[in-house]
C-alpha cells in the first residue's frame, strides 16, 4: 500500500492532524484488530466522537481482557 493511500481520508479530517495516521501505524506494526481499534478511538476522541469514542476504546480493551486474560487470575478484578 502506498503512502498516498494513508494520507487520503474519506469523511472528515480528524486523522489528518497526526504526523502518521493511526491506520499506517497499526498496519505497519501488525497490531491486532481490537488493539488497533483502541488506538484509533483514543487518537480521535478529542476531535470527533468525544466521550463516545472513549467508551468504544474501553469496550475494545474489555474485549482484549476477556479474550486474553479472563481465565488467568488478575489482580484488577
């Protein structure tokens, strides 16, 4: 995928503020889907979805905890 593709944004400009787009960072670092969505929502919350984007990020964090750590004993429960 070309760098040109990463600079193109359809529907808004909330990612154009960053030196590197969240999508480029996520893809180039092979970050899994749920973790990638956390990054995306955290990056854009103050420019787009506000508290709703933070709630979405939190939901994805909960998915990650349930999927990867729930069967193990966690000190955070």
